[in-house]
C-alpha cells in the first residue's frame, strides 16, 4: 500500500479525542473492552477511522483499541499447509493427466495480507492451482514423471514471486500424485517389459559369447595335454553323481578317450 502523508483530519482528531474521553470517564470498566491480547504467532492490524494505524501490525502482547474509532484484524503468521485439488492437465505431448499437490506458505507481512487482497488464503490456493496447470502444460509426460523436484521448484518460484505483494512467502511445493489413463499405463508397461526383455537377451548373448571363448580356450589346453581329457571326463562324472541321486553309466571306456587324445595330438 502506498504511504499516505495526510492525517485523519480535524474531524478525525475530534472523534478520537471523544473516544479517549469516554474511556477515561468510564475507567476502569472500559479498560476491559479496550485491551486486546495478541498471541505470539499472531499480529493485529489496527484501523483507526479506516486507516491502518502506524502502517504496521501490532503485537504480540497487549494492545490498546479505542472504542467507536478503532477496529482490528488478527492475522496468523504460522505456516499453512493446503492441498491442491487434482488438476486435469494436457501435457506438451498431448497426454491427459491428473495431478495434485501440496503447498506450504506463511504470511510475513500482516498489513499487506489484509490491505492488498480480500482473502489471502483463497487467493493463494487458486493461484497455486493455476500456476501448477500452466507449468505442467509445458512439460512432456516423460519430464513430468522423471522431474518432479525440478517442476515443484519452478512452481514454487513462480508462485512466490506472484504472492510477494500479498505478504505471502511460499516455503515449499510438492507434487503428490500423477495419474494417467489406463490405456497409457498399459502401453508404458508393455514398453518397459519389451525393454527389459531386450536387455535380458543382450545379456544372455553376451554370456554365450564369453562362454564360447572360454570353451575354445579350454579345448586348446586339453589338446596340449593328452591326459587332460580323461581327467575332465572323470570330474564331470563326479559332479553329476554329487548333484543327482542316480548312477549314470557311460558305455565308453577311458582308454578310448586316451586314444582320441593321442590321435588329435598326432594329427
């Protein structure tokens, strides 16, 4: 509000003097009607003949209010948490989504909150809804799902600059839930499943390639040692017998494997 240099005028001073005189002649009964208590988390904006007294809020503690000429409004300075109702938005990539959130704010200037806006709490909530829709409308669905913190900070900065003239400080904005249509959810689930399946196939192919390289190196080592193949044959039988409770008989004598190893080395 603009600072006004003019006072309440001669008539105003006469009315104030009469009001003060009434307090004096009815003392001490009138003192109970004049003294008001303002709590620690509150501030009182006193109007004298329609003008804000001293251009600042009073309190905390006891304040003196003259009858007939003075009125006052108490303002709560504590942090207020309000829920933003679900907002239907259209993202940049033409996807409909329902988004709700929470905004935390407090009043840091009681005079501005009373003199500059009719209902500061309703105005802040409506502005938060509009700002949330405007900011989310410039984002794609992927950005909306992955960048909640950045979007919340952007909404907070925009809302804080707009409510500064109302004496409101926006402390925090959080996006609670983002709901998209079921068809879009199924499409995203199918896309994620296909991506995971693709990744699994790539990992399996990589494992097969590494295994084939290891087998190739193992075959070269066995080819250099004729006795290596029978020993590996016996190790395989021992491993199979330890894992399964059954006896496996291979009609293949070990000396035949040795002959095969000698033929390979001889060739």
